[in-house]
C-alpha cells in the first residue's frame, strides 16, 4: 500500500484492470449514511449497498474477517451470521474503523464491495439478490464517491456466497 489508505483512484484502476462493468460517481457530496447517499443520487435507500467487515471468533484461532454486503437501512443480524459460521452470537463483532482500514485498505464509510487490500470471503445478503432494481450503488473508495453497478455484476465480481443475513 502506497499510503495509509486507498482511494477512488485505486478502485478505478481495479475496475479497469479486471474489466468490471461499473462506474465511479465522484464528488456527489458528503454521504455518510444510506439516506444521505440515496438522496444525493436520487434513488431508493434499498439501492444503496453497504460493505461491512465482521470479525468471527473461532475456538482456538484468531478472529476471521469476513466481508458482508447488505443494502439500504437493513441491519445485518449477527445471530444469523454467527449461525452461518457455527459460533455463538457474542463471537461475531463489527470490525472497528482502524481494522477496516488496515484490512480492506479503504476508510469505513467509503468501502467498495471489491478491490480490497486483503482478499476475504464475501457474503451478500439474500435481500440484495432479490432487489427489484437491478442497478445498485456502493462505496466508491471515500465518503464522497459512489460506485454504480448491477446486482449481477456484484455477484460475478465478488464470487460471494448469498445468505439471508438481515
């Protein structure tokens, strides 16, 4: 990593290098929340996806990071995530911002759904796959840039497991 975090420029390089059908939308304004992002883009909140990093504590092992992609204002149910990994709910935590930055390379609030510094398992909430709108918007590398893509392209690029998590 050339600096302490990656930027939309790094994400654009990743899109170009892998021929990903997605577009960065720069300078859309400060979008720290799903409603703010939806309002700035003129879309429904459910069209905004969020990329979260969870840490799953396995017995006698270091916590395993896993990327979970959900949408809108839905909350990821830690109980469902814990069941998926066969651990108790208290063994699943949302990673703190410094861990997100160190692991994924992007600051929390701007994490794209792919192109991370560390390749990790990805889970997409089943509700994302079931969206009526095929166009979605995710983090574009910072809190002022969004990434526009389709649900199909998200699933293709991430190779994610689709699991009900919200």
